[in-house]
C-alpha cells in the first residue's frame, strides 16, 4: 500500500439507481483493492439540480453540473462515467473519447449494433470499460476457472435465464426502460445482454441462433420477453430466455452448463454460491455440490471478507473496477471493455433480426 | 370395499424396466384405490424365455408366452398392455384393438404422427390408456388445480426441461432407445414427450413453434437433445429443452410457469414437492413456498400414506391406473388416453419438421 | 429366482396406519428382494370386525380374528407381527415367543426398560425384528458406509432432530399416542426412539446424558417434547430434540454429523438424498454435496428402480423385511432386533430419569 | 440530506478483521443512512506500527497511535471504538467512559459477568453500543416484526445453532481466540454469544438452563463446543449449540422458531433470506416459504439496494451503526447496548456454572 497514488478525477453522468452503485464502487474500490490510483469524485452531472445536490452530498461528489458537454471537455477530468438511459450512451461516450477521456459506460453499450461499433471505434486508443458487472462475481469467475481447467470436459449445453417481474409492476413499467426511444430494447437490452455477456465469457462465440421476442402488454413498444436457441463455436447448444414477466423472480440471472465431465449452476439470487457436479467422481458419490465462493482460494476472497462472510450486489461493481484499475496500472487489456460489449450487441442484433425474419441467423 | 369385484385379465408384452413398473402397478392398484376391479396377471409375453420366467415368478404372472399374436387373440384376455420398444406399439395396439381388447400403451405412443393417428382410430371405441404417468403425480395434479382456480392469473411463461445423462453413458447408449429403427426419436420421444404432455395438460394447446435437434455423438441416428420455442393458444410463450447429455441430472423433468398472479415450479427429482409463489400476498411476505404434496387435501393423499410420508416413482403408475379404473367403472373419459398421446405426437411431428426446415411451424 | 420358496404364514395384530405399511411390505418384499420365502397373509387380528374385514379385503388377508391369543397359539402360524399400541407389545410378544413363533414388533418395543428386557429375553432363541424402518433407508445405510470407510474422520458432533406437528393438531392429539396408559411415552417413544436408534447405529453407544421433557398442553400426561445432551463412547458429543409441536414440520427426522474430515446431513422429508461435505477435498472445491441415493452403487439400488427414480416411505419397511429374510435364510444376525430395541429403551429410560432428577445420568 | 452535519471523531483500537469491518461501517454509514452526523476517522490505535500505517492508509484514518491511553484522553475524540481481544475490553471501555467518550465495543462485551456489569455501570450515562451486528440483519429484524405481529402464535421452540470449523483448522486455532487469558471463553464467547443475543431479542428472557462444554483438542484451555437446554419466560423451550468443530459449516449462525401458528428459520450463510411457514394458511397450501428480505417493505430495504439485490456481511455493521446514530440524534435508547450485552453475559455465566455443576441453573 506504500506506493504514491495517482488520482483519477471522475465525472459521472447520471443520478439513478445504477449511478448510486457506481458512486459506491468509486468510494470503496481502494478499500478492497491495492491499486496505484485514487478516485476523485469530481463532478456529478444530471438534469435535476435537487437530485444532483442530494446525491452529491450523500456520496461526496465535489461539484454538480447540468451541462455534461461542458464537463466532458474540462481538462481536470480524467474519466467520464456514463450511467444514463441507453439512447444517450453513444453521444456522451464519443464526445468523451474525442476529449481524450477514459470512458466507462453502463450496459447495454448502445441501442443498435452500428452505434456500438462507432463507439468502440471512438475509444479504441483509450482505456475503456463497460459495466458488465456480473462477469466479476466471484462465483462466475470461479466457474470460468473450473471450465478452463477442463473440469466440465466437452461442453454440451449452456442454458441461460434472466427473469424478473418488473414488467408486471405498473410502477416500474413507466420508466425509460419501457420506452423504445430511450432504451432501444426491452428485456433483451436490460437482461438478456447480461446473459449473453456471461455466455460469451464462459462458453465462447455463438455461431447461429433463432429467436422470438414477445410483448405481453398492449401498447408497449419494447419486448417484455426474448428467447433464443443457439449453436456455439465449441459445438455446444444453448437456450436463452430473458423476461420482465417472470413473476416470482426478482433478479434471477442464472446459467447452467452441462459438459461431458460435469455441470455448473449459478443463480444471481444466491450469488455467493456456485453449484458443481463432478462426473469424474466415484458414481455413488456424485451429487450437486454447493460451494460458497467466499474463500479460501476463490476469486476476490483476499479482497473482501473471509470464508463464510458473504458479499452483496455492490461488490460486483467494486471487483470490476478493481480489476480494471489493476490492468490499467499494468497497461494490460481490460475486460470487459467496449469490444466485449460490441460482441454482445452483435448477438442482440442477430436476435432482433431473427425475431423479425422468423428464421436462423448466422453470426 | 364391499362391492363384488370384476377381474380384468391382463396380458403384458415386455419384460424391461417399464414392464416392472407396470407389474407393480397391477399388483398395487387395488391396495390403494377402491375400484370394482381386480387385475389378473394372466400372461407375460416377451422374446427371451429365461427373462420371461424370472419376471413372471417375481411378479406372479400366471403364464408366459413368446407369441404375443396368439395371446392377443385369446378370449380370456381383457386387457393388452404394451411395454416394448416404440416401433412395435402400433402393430400390437391395432391387433389388440381388432381383437376387442382394452389397450394400455407405453409412451411415446408411436414413432410418427400418422402411426399414432391410426392407432387412436383403432381404439376409438375401446377403453384405452397411455402411460403418461407423470401427469398423475400429486404435485402436478395439484398444480393443475391451482391453475384452474386462477391462482396464477394470466399465464405468461411455461418453461420445460427434461434432462438426464444417459447419452453420456456408453452402457445406456447401446440400448434400443438409441436406434432410430426401434425408437423413432431419441430424447424427443423419450423425454420431450413427457414435457409436452405435461404442458398440454397444464397450459393447453400450442399454436406454433420453432425447433432445433442436435446429436452430439457421431454415428448416432437419433437426437441427443431437442429444443423448441413455442406460442400457446392462451397467449403465453414457452421454451422446451430435452436432452440425454444433461450431465449432472439423472431425471430432471421440470417445469416452471409464470403468470400475472404467481409462479409454480416442479422437478421430478423432488416429486413430492410443488413450489408456489403467490404474488397476491402482501409484497413483503411473498416468497417461493415449498409445499410437500402429501396431504392434507392433496391429490391422492387419501390413497397413499399420510402427510409427510412421501411416495416414489412407482406410485405415479398406480395413480394413473387407479384413475383409469375409476373412470372405467363410471364409463367416463379416461385421461390420458390415445387421443392425448396423438396431441403430443402432433407437437413432436411439428418439432421434427421445424428442426429440418429451420423455421416456424403452425399447429 | 429359481429356488423353491418356503412360505412363512403371518398373523398380524393391528389395523391402523402402521399395519397398512406392514401389509404392504408383506405383499411387496418378494417383488424386490430375492429371498427363499413367500409370505402368507394368513390372519389379521383386531378388535373391530368391520375394520378387520375391510383391511383384509384390501390387502388380501385370508382370515380375520378378534382373538389374538387363539391366533398366536395356532400351529399354522409362523410369524406374529405386532402393530398395536405400545402397552400391548409385551403381552403379545411374550405369548408369541412362548408359542415358538417368530416375532416382529413395532417400535418403540415397550413402555419401559424392564418390559423391553423381558421381551428380549423371551425371544432370545427366536428370530425377531423391530420395525426401526428408518435405519434401512438407502441414504442412512449409505451414511453408515461412508462413516465406516473413515470419510468423516474422528466424529465430533451428532445432532438429531425429530419434529412433527401432531401435538398442535387436536384431531391427532386424541389418539392413543397421547395417553400414557397406552403409549408409555409421548414424543420420546414415538419420535425420539427413531433418533436414538439411528444414532446408536451410526455413532455407537451413548455414555451419559442430561435431559428435559416438556408438555405444552395442560392435562396431557405424556411429553410433547423431549431433549437431551449426550456424550458418546467415541468421544463425540450430541444433541437430541424430539417434538410434536414442531409446527412447520410434518416428519422431519433429521441428523447431522460433523467429523474431522467431513459432514453428513439427512432429513427424512427428503429421504432419497444424503448430503456430504468432504473436508478432504481441495479447499476451494469443498461444499455440501447433495447425493441422490438411488444408485448406481447405493444400498438397495439393485432392488428398487433405477438412478433418479425415487422411492417412498413404504420402501423402508420393504428393505428392512428384505434384509431380515435374507439374514434368516443365512441364519445370520438380523439387525435391528429386540436387542437393538432394548438399547434404545435403555437410553429412553435414562432420558426419563434425567428429566426427573434434573441431572446427568451415566449409561 | 440538507441539515448541517455534526462530526463525531472516532478513535478505534484494533487492526484485525473486525476492525476492518468497523472502518468500513464508518466510511459507509452516511451513504446509506440519513443521519445528522459525519464520522471522522481520526486515530487508529494498535501495537504494530507497520500494520497500523497500512490499515490507516487503506481506510483513511488520519492518525495512528500505539498509545491508546493517551488517545482515549484526547479532547478531540468523541467516540472510542474497541476492536481488540476480549480481555482488554473492560480496561479500555472504562477508561474511555471516564474520559467522557461515547463507547462502542465488540462482542462479547467481557470475559466475565462482573466485568461486564462494571463496564455497563461505567457507561450508564453515556451513549454506548455493542456490535451485536447480527441483530440488525434485515431478515432477523423482519423475523422480529412477524413475531411481534403474532404470526407465530404461542412460541413452543427456539432452536439455535452457531457452527463453524475454525477449531479444526490449525492456522486459526493459534489465534488469541483460543487462549483463555485473552478470550475468556472459546466457542461460547465467540459464537454462542451471538445466538444468545438473537434469542433474547426474538424470544425474550431465559429462566433456567442446563449446559455442557466440551474441548476436543488436548491442551486447549477454552471450550470448542458449548450446548445448553433452556426454558424461557414465555413458556417455550430451547436448545443451543455452538461449536468450532462444525466441519462443513463456515459461518452457520442459525435459528428456528416453532409456534402454534407457524415457523421461522434463518441461517446467516443465506442471510438475505428468511423462511416462514404460516400455519394459518389453508392446509393444502402450507409450506416453508423462502422470503428474500431485500424489499419491498422490508427492514433497511430503503437504505440499501432494491428488491432482488442482496447485501453482504458488512451491511450488518452499517445497519447497526445507522440505527444507533438515528437513535442518538433523537436521544432515544440505542439497542443493542451494554445492558443488552450484560444480559448475554448473564446467560453465558449461567452456562459456564451449569457446565461445571452439571445441573440446572436458574436465571
């Protein structure tokens, strides 16, 4: 902890729920990760001054502004963090990149593939990050480790679900996430994008898919539920389902992988656990094993608490940011970045096209 | 229990695992169901005389025979029960129907839709039954009751899985179930047929679907895994996945239903339980509730043991047969019968055609 | 299956719930166990003729009688099976033993230790069995195997619970089980006796204990709940709790064992499962593993169905009887027998004395 | 958030694991609770200067000191927070109280009842807090709410377990927690104290108990495991078990409560969940319900994230501190305080005496 720290001055655009998670990560990252940076919470940008001032007071942002364009251009800002509705991501990200700022952006990256590609192009020389935070859950990183060690053998199936019940809740269904003009996509952008990101991370590229999108509520112009069947480059097959009408589920981001040597299962609602079935064990002793991924020897178990002491939702942002800053210090690649997000967007684009054409699409 | 009993003399064709489950049901049904019949275990038919004699001794079959055609024609036989590979179902069922016998047949009913239709035609005047035993699991019948009472509200999603790992096990993969000539279909016939039957029972007709079939093992001529996306007549959408490469799962026949007012979840591996989320409860008290469906006031809870005393796999056959015999006595319709099985076969047929055409098929 | 079978003619005294489980076991044992016996359901004895005739018709008992003493003396009876309230066990068992019959008796064996000892004395030359059926659950026998193989290392803790809610249910609380004159003990005899039997089987002798008994309902003369703390001969320590006021639990007969190398957990409500934590695994891969004990290579997995196809409550009686008959054919010791039941009664006796003296009792 | 904030300057003594949890709470409390205070992390005290400097840099403590006595006397300190081995609590707490500081102290409060009483006496005029953090878990507070609303009816049973496996781990077993001179008690002080605090909070006073203490490891001078049976003032009965030899469990602080109208179950390893069985429901619909206590309308659900987004171990400290500061602002009583901790110590004292006398002790 003894090296001198460089301060990265951050301007964040956004004051909603996700912005709170980002503020928290900025405050907490250096408490849990040994990185040669400090984050300066310099400017908080938004449209509503009262909300801005309240949020700034709560989290210790030094300044507030309702003019993000002016802020992005300021020479005393190192990082622009984007936590606003999807349709504004590109505008801000490209402006920030042009001003030479590091760009951190919420997911989904964009409202369309071309938009995402132009954003990735804009930041290609600049350190950048997309908040696919669920990739940095200890249990998910541990799953990746087991897969890379060959513990599942040949992958047969990758099964993904992301279910919540927001679409069935009139109070939630009035937000920007239910407007095509602001969100681009509905469940597909909000939920399925996470499932796809996890799948690409854990199981590699998808080669073709056939999809269905469905809207239950008359008059709503985004998808309430999106499904697809897929084939992967590694020979496995997959199913994806994302819905905002999954009544009974608050935040069930789940996957299961069956391989020739075993099975893995994860559910965000129990995010400190990973289930592992090891088919290499003596047959009579095989069973689904529930591993609490809080150490010893688990991803991030040296960063947070100690074995048996669980972490929560917010730590996924802290871990993602901690990894990014460590990579930044080493000038290494910083996953998940805009290129990863473009890969997700490419799948979403194929999903949308397939749902319209009602046929298989090759990627 | 005091009425005089009529004896139904049964001839069963088959000596495999399923035949054992049938023999058991014949022996046990009158112990648990108050029906005006006794079942006479008259003739056991098969090809291998040693196996026949051993099975007959074990279960108390009076005679054995290697000539099913002769047996089916015997005047002292009332019921022909078919427990042989799928490709023989039609031949035997039609012959039995022609001889005026009641016909009970294992699922899937046939190896093709036309075959199934001709079988249904043949038995249309005769009491008949198809062993879709999982429809008579207490928890599944209880799910049906809750749905019929409107506890789920408008159905949004029906999600079905049937996963086992037999395809990954060389010893199992050598059986007739892995030969197109005998089985017709692979995972689709063996596993998916159960999922479809349960779905039609619980959620009603499917109107269109798009499917994928996949074979992992080179040289194998049946599907190892079959998937489809579906739309239902009631406006809900569904996903189906059946696989014999679901390593980690021995017999996971599972479904989940999300509706506007709640959620149901079932898994055959825990067949005495039904999970129910009641979204009509006070929000702070909502949660997934695990109901042990062994009474009081549950389907079949007066037939078997008492609350907290679970039943096993075999009881699903007993319950199905008990229901059939009760209906027979009342001359009522006897679900699930050949017509139900044709409905399943119609979906399987669409699945197969969709997997080939790579497009949506309307039913 | 080819050896000639000897018929054992059984007279059963009792027509209640447990008698039904016995009748079922008599009917089913030869279907699942290859033993050189057939059981003849010869005489069903009881007090109520209408109930007798109904039960006899249902299960195929050849005769009924309201005079058990006459029946026990009949030369054509080989086995006397006792399924009546506890206070009648000794009388019948001793009479049957004197008549030279094999004696099978429900648990708890007796209403007091001296009574149990005199019963064991009476049958010491005769094959005998006590229906501690939960000892023959596949998962419990598998637990025993893992323990014997040293997979738990040095045992530290044995924790036993048996919770049901019958005492809170006025309809149940009116039965003989709630009368000291007929039952001897309440929760202690009914429930705790099972926990003690399992503990002695799995963890060996108890050396000392301190107990508490409690009755919640005014005027009730048996214990509603009984607890004790114990030390075992193997150096481990244990807790026991049995209650009929465990609202929320229908039949939770559960134990947990912690040893230096791992942990086992069982709950009758999920009786096809055994949970095993193997502390010899790599630390990062340790977790509670849920093993479905339906094969392959599990106790009784060759007798019943196949992997992933669960068994129910009744199979515990079948397995116990199957084991007994196999042992009988080989003239081997037949656990659990009256001597085992005396060992349980000795602990119950110490429990009762400790609850009165409010101090530790050595065994 | 607009009122001017008063800064409370804190001096914390201790640099171990728990001190890290305290530092985090000091940093985070104002981000999640709207209180009229800010916490100044003024001085971090400890014995090892290198550790002190590292911890201070990580968490932003302004100064470090190896002389706690000098620090406690400083006029610029408002709060003394004690996070050192148990045997030092009294010395520091009493000194701090004499200096007029607010005192916050880790649990267990003391190494003996008289010590605890003298501490409580010392702070009786001063705002004080004991870090029984598990009392402020949302699920536990929600359990309290359900109980207070009468949802369990008459309480029958309170069953508490606290199991970890530290005693079986040589690396952990070398710490101060395994030395009587520093820890006072072993599992009883470390683990059982939490169970007792939760029990007193949820179920009220204990009136009598009988206990057993056991040490598995030769030469160790504290208890590895402590057990007791108890009677409560409300007529219920209870069992308690705390052990450091609970191999298979990392941090299983669990309780179950059975009442005439229902059951509650909690396990810290799944701390965002509370299980509730409502025996007032229609019998066929009764089951154990798993409630994720992250809102809506749950304790602290407005403070932390949103429904379906879980919190972790550290939030229990934040919630406890948030409640304390809110109460401080209102000059209300601040549970859990030194008086609560004395109540716990009184039970621990009885436990120890009972284990020695081998008899029941009245409280």
